[in-house]
C-alpha cells in the first residue's frame, strides 16, 4: 500500500507553476508580502537581535539574506532567524481549520533556499504553494488535538511544510521527497509551556521548522532515508504525539490540486493570539453601539469556546497580570480590555513590557470574566458573545458574527498592503518600501529571487 507521504510526494513532484490557479498565486504573493513586512519590523526588536547574534557566532557561508539586518548566513540559519522574525510579534497569518500559522514557516524556507540556489520567482511561488497545501492538510487531520496535549502544531506541522517547500526548489523527485518527509518527522517539535510564563521560545518555533525543512530536504537530496509511514505508522506523527485515535488520514491527500487551502489563509489584524479576537471585536461593538463609558463598567462577561481556555485564559494569575509584554499577547483579559481602551488600531507596541504596567488597562482587565459554551468550533463563522454590566445595573449584551479574521471576514488585500507598509517602514525608506512591495507583487516576473532579497534591508 502506498504511504500517504509518497502520495503527497507524487503530487509535489508534478506540481507546476502553470498548474496553479491565478487566485492561488495572488494569495501566495500576499503571504510573502505579509511575512517579509513582519520580518522587517521584528528585526528592530530584542528577540530578533539575540537570534542574529547567535547565528553570527557560527561564521558560516553567506548564502541567504537575514531580513532587515543587512546580514547573510548559511541558508538553514537564515531560515531560522527569518522564521523567528515572521512569527515573533504574533501578527502573522492563521489557517483556521488547523489552528496553525503557515506563512511564518513557509516563506522563510522558500526565500532562504531560493536565494541560495538563485531560482526565479515562479519557482519560489510554486514551492511555497506546495508547502502550504501539504502543511494545511496535515493540520486538518486532528485539529485541536495537538493543542490540547500541549504541543505547538505550527512548529510540528510547519517542519513538513518547510521540507516540501525546500524539496521543490531543490527539484527532488518523489522518492526523495517522501524520504525528506520521513526525515523531518524526527525533527518536528514544539511545546506550549511558554504561553504560561511569557518566555520567548514560541517565537522561534516557525524558524526552527524552516531550518529543519532545509536540513531534511538536503539530506534526502544526498540519499539519506526516512520512514515512509511517517504519518500513519504505529510510531508515526499522530500516534507518537497524541496516541491512538480514529484518524482520517485521507485528509492528508484529499483535494490536492483541486481544493486550494492557500486561499483560506487569513492575515492577522491584531498582534496577539487570535483566540481572543472574537470577544475583542464584540466588546468593541458593544462599546460603540451603546456609547459605553468604560469608567462605569462593573463586569465584562464573555461567552467563549472551551478550546481557548488553556491558551489565553489559564493560568488566571498569569493572564490577569501578565509578567511580560509577550505574555500579554496570550492574555484574554488584557486583549479585551486593551481593545476597549485603544480600539482597532492595535500595534505591537501595545503589547510591550511598558504597556502591561498601564493602570487603566490593568484595572479594566480585572473586570473581564468568561463562561464556556459547549459549541463546535466553526472557522467560517466565528462569533463574539459579550455581556457588559454597568455599575448602575444596566446590562448590554450582543452576539456578532462573523468577527474579524474569520474565514467569512478575512483581512482584505488592501489591509495586508497597508500592514506591510507600516511594518516595513520601521526599517526601510518609503521609496525602498514601495520598490520591495512592487517586486513581491510581481514576483512571478523575477528571473532571480536575489533581486527581491537584496531589497530586504536598507
């Protein structure tokens, strides 16, 4: 019986740029735009600088650009840094069907190995689409199960997506690709304990995935082998991580080449965990609808799905008083109160070590409560349900759907472009920002991806 990894590998080998619909190509280019902008922004932040310092200590060949820094490194190390930069502000994209972030793994892998090989834009786009399509399908086999057991599925599944991306650029045949996927299964890792204390490690997970993808594909290219039943085997990805289950492994290959999951990527509108978005949007809706004065609020009660509790609501002593700015990005009370105070134009600076000390935000956050509703998670129509009780006894309640960044209310193309301009302008001049944006939006016309990567620093 042919393994699922082999079936995926056959699809990847045969995928061509001209076999990808134009709307999928367009969405993939927006993903590059979004991720490169985030890398540029994050290059100014402390965690990005630390990652660069460590990578520079290895003194490797200057193969691939580290975005925003004007530095180069061996391709796997450049992918490590860039993946960390892309994800480190919690502002990347989301694939709701699996609760994962695809672009932060795929784009750094594609740029790093693409620059090393000097391939054209069409090859880079094709490789990224291949990686996204495989990544998404792995994430859909057992959605939420990895989260529940404390694994970060972006980090785990992203290793496979990045491996596919790199393998496509290296022009591996289907047997080599299947081996590469077997190899990366032993590299895939990532745990969620960091959301309990605000430590940095989650930031590097997509970078680690991109790094592993380049290593796995390079090993397979040289003849290294990996298990073909890396998914469905008795010690494969799913049984080793989450135990025995009635897994629908057919999802690993369903719709390949017909149903394009790339089209369902949604760019984040706010730089924090997306599990808080629905309540954030509904709380703000109530504020505007009833002209609520925040100083007269007694309680903000949110009805939430149980899947969000372990990530943004508990442990409560951390979530109500986040110890770091990064921890506040995973704090439901902080995010809801911040939204009510600052409204929609939230920036990364609003989730900083300085802002968590703001007494107005802290005071309002203590009034945020929640109840669990027993309903299935439906990405297409995520809704917010909030009840605000005032000190004089009045109660305002509403339920809105869809909320921002759900599949039925995705971030628009123009919003992604504006997000890119804001992020890139932290590092690049206006003219350089516009030139880089033009190159990304016309990526298929590029004869050498190095023209684009050369624009990724001032």
